[in-house]
C-alpha cells in the first residue's frame, strides 16, 4: 500500500547534548525548530538519575519516542565530548508523530578501537491516508569501517525491500561513498561537519526507490 502523503523527516547528531566547547545547549529547542513529523537522533546521552532528554523532546513536540541503548554506563569525557565524568546511558532515538507499526534493531558490528557497537533502529510508521514508511536511523563508526557497516545495513533492509525506506543519520562518510547503498539516493545535499563551520557532509538522508524526494536542506 502506498501513499502520496508528504512526510517531513529530520536528523540530528545531538553530540550528547553538548556543543563543540563541551557546554550543554538547548536540545529541546533545536528539535522543536525543525517542525518535523519524524526526528532521528544520534549520540543521545542520559545521565544516571537525571532527566531523559528524549522524553522531554517528545513531550515538547507531541511525538512518540523509540529509544535504543548502545551503552548502559559511559561518560562524556571518555567519548571526547566534554570533561563531564558523570556516568549515563548512550544511544539512538526516533521521535514520530505517526503511529509506530513495527520496530527492530539491526546489529552492524563493532570496529576494533571503537568503544561503541553500531546498530540501526528500523522504525516503520503508519502514514495518514494509508501506507507505511520505514526509517533506518543509525550512527556508523568514525573509523574506516563505516562503508562496511552501511553495506550490512543495506543487505538487512533488502529482506523487506517492498517497504518504502529511508536511511538517515550520521554515516561518517562523505557523499560519494554513500553510493555504496545501491537503490538509495541522497535526499539532502549540504555540508554538515563540523557544526560551527561545516566543510564536509557526513550526515545523510538516503531515500529508497519507493520514496519520492521533494527537497531538503541543512539547517544552521
């Protein structure tokens, strides 16, 4: 079943809720300004005993949140994000204003030297008016194996090739390398990294053949 309903999809590597200087920024405001139906988040960090930033965002934008934990006990200092030694949880999240029909996690493997095992959240939502959309939210390794992990993800998605699918997130590779994702094409083109003065695009939205692209942009 297909739909011509337009869906606005956004992606943000939250960087643990810290800026390049290690200071906390208003993550809720950042997500509210995109005004998207689906928001894919990477590098989500929640301190033990502290507030859940994803729950706060979901309440602010009126969305349902699906979270995937990648590490149950880690601090931002060990991740080279800030000097904060507070321990917390690390993972991915998808927020959606549309009903979730199915969710699963695809294991993409761990690269030697990478403290985090990499996965993809596969969230299928029901689109108003009929039809479904599958969102594969992921943050691939910053080491050299990100293309290998992308290929693993594409092979996994091929098992249900009939579902309109978008791969979204911090893929840690420049645009030309995303061509390895056969059957997917860039929906957004623009520099994303580093955030303060972008020089290269490492964050991507790749639309499958059954998804019609209607424009996109990189926000400040």
